């Protein structure tokens, strides 16, 4: 009996250890992060870092030196062509310096997207990337793709015959839902650029506007899809054996979305949508550089302000008169200011309360107790970090999703928004003073911070678990929604409704014909004399 008990205990322990082994499978993972946006790369590399910490062998292909890294990550750096990079900076500068209408913005964005895709095509065709394909000893268990309207790169996963996971900078949206069959539900789920107060439903005019906007977004997405299909055919074989573009867009295992449901809107998601909002936020802040730490420690009485308009924004993108206005206001404050500025040889001015830094550990600074305010361009990553640490904001959005992010900050009561293109000293001074002195903003964002952190799994734990899940279940095809394989007509039951309409119409016609037939038979059975007598009485 004792020996049987020992054997049972051994088997139980072995089973437990085998289960644990599945969770920390040391797979070979390829990260393809060809984005030219530093803020996007921070999110994607934060995902890769978690996987390296899990014990996976991670190789990432990038076009710029990442700010987030890990000793277990092998970096393949493919810098962009200098001429194209200069052209990209010029086009972004045009977007940042002048406010444009909707159609002009769409035109400029398509121009930027085409250039970005061309630059990413160059990287995929580079010899350093081709070596990964050509090396017979190179085998991967998973491809992790940094997604930003670059679905032509899905073919990389087909090249290595691996499952595909996407890392997406935003929440579930019309642009990505189709890859995993996530419902759009446009009647009550506003898209990214439509802002509602938390818990508020759309009224009729808003739903009408949203419906029409969704049609426009769908059309733009179709154009992007057509362009991506063209790139795909250029890059990958079209021999009938290699998976087609459509087959690959229907073969995404899951999507890591850089959001959390507490940010809104509340919506249904399929299991293949995994929320990892705040993935770049460290569980424990790292020690700050000595000069920044000393500067913040000196700010115990009045507090400190962090001013950063994004990791990829350079001083040339902002008009000189706007820079002058910002400096005049910030230099007059009693608070100390950390100003992220790219050209330290040509700063906006000298002031004893301002320190300029070319690069800042933004997450660690926002976690510092003495920090009272974050002046931001309202990029998704920076807003998430401020929300996580409970720091109120003054938003100065420039382009892209920044406007809607800033509007959400205002609607949620986390801060104020200003028009950077028409900024005045009085406006900026008032906004800073209002957010600093009115406890309303800090109370709201700190309440949200508590909700944002309250999760069954942290963002890091979610990344680790679901990546391991996809690898050990060979792509986890059982998670895929049938909606992925349905067209527009099938997904809305238009064919069913049309069939029922046709059948109902046929039954209606048959009923009318049958009624007419029966009535005619009845009339034929009535004697003509009775009919004539009735007519006579009626005439009298």
C-alpha cells in the first residue's frame, strides 16, 4: 500500500511538471517589427521582452535601434534608405505643422502609408532578412508581427510555416477585426476617432454619423487591402502551392491589442483578441538617471512637470512660434520641468526650472511621486502610462489618433486639451494651472488607475500565457471564429433574409391566387336568378 501511494505521488508530480513545462516552452520566435515609429516599437519590443524573459529564443528584425531590449533577444537591424527616411520626415513635418481638413488628412496619410510600406518592402528584400529564409537551420515556432496596415507581411509566417500573432498599437477596430472574426457592432461600439463619455450610448444623429463614417473607413480599408495584396504578390510566390494573400489574412491566430476594456468602449470580443494595455509599463520602476532623480527630488515643494511630445517627434516638426510660447509659459512656472528635446545644442531657451533631455525614461518618470502633470501630444503609449500612474494631463495633439486620444482624456476628466496650432500663452498657462490646482482631474485619473490595474492577469502574464498557448496548440485553430470565413452577405444574414422574403412573397402570391380561385368557384355555384333578384332589389 505504501509503495502504491509513493508511485501515485510520483506520477502526480510528473504530471504537474509536464503541465508546467508546457507553459514555459522554449520556442523559437521571430518578431518582425519594421515600423519607423519609435512609440510603436516600444510596445512591440515590450511584448518580445516578455517572451525572452519566459525563456523563448527571440529574434527580432527592426529598422531602428530599440529603446526596449533584453539580453536574450537577437537583434537584426536593417536601417532604412537615407533618402526615403528624409522624405518620411518631411511628410510627417507637413502633418505636424498645419491643421488640415478630413480629405486632405486622408490624402496625406495614404501618402505616408505608401512610403512606409515601400520602406518595409526594402527591409523584407534586404540580404540580412533573406538570410533567415535561406538558412536551412533557421526554424521558428511563431511569427510575431508588429501590425500597422502592413498585412502583406503575413507571408513571412507562411515562409516559415508558423502560426501568426499580431501586435497592434490600439484597441479592437474595423481595421483588424476581420482577421479574427471580431464583431464590429457599429450600432453601439464607436470607432477609434469617435469619443463618448464613459457609459454613454450614441443618440440617433451620432449613430447616423457613425454608420456613414464606418462605410468610409470600410472603403479606406478595402483600398489598403488592395495595396497590401499587390505588395504580397511582389514578395511571395504565386505558384498555387504557397498560401495566397486571402488565405493568410484568414490565418491569424490572435491579436495583442494595446488597450484595456476600462478605457472603453465596452464591446464584445472573440477569444483571439487579447488585451495587453500598459504592456510597456514596468511592474517596478527602474532607478532614474542621477541628474533626473536629483532634479525631481528638488521638486518636493511645488512638484514637477514632464513635457514630452512623443518619442518620434523632432523639434523641426513644430513651428518656432509655438515653441516660443511653450518656453515662455514653462519658464515662468514655480514647478520644475523635464522637457524632452532632440537637439541639445539648440534648445528653446535657458531657465533654472527646466532641464532638457534628448531621451527620457518616460514610464519611470511618470511613476515618480513628485510628478504632478504630464504635458503630452496624447500618443497612445504616453496616455496609457499616465493613466496607469494616475498623472493628470494637458494634451497638445498634432495628428493621427492623438486627437481622439486627447478627446478621451477630456471626456473622462483626466485633463484638458489645447489646439497646438493656435496656442497662446494665456491658454497654456490657464490649462496648466487648472489641472495642477483643481483636484478633480487627479482624483479622476487615480480612480481610473485603480481600475486599470485591477486585472486577473497582468499585461505581461497575458502575453506569456497566450503566446505559449498558440505555440503548444500549433496555432490554436480551434479559437478561430467562423466569421473569418464568411463574406459580408453571409455575416449579416442578408442571404437568409432575402430567401425568407422571396419565400414569403411566393406564399403571398399563392395565397392570393388560391383565394381568387376559391372565390370564383363559390360565385359559379350561386344561381344567376338569385344574383339578378339581388340586383333588382338593390336598384329599387
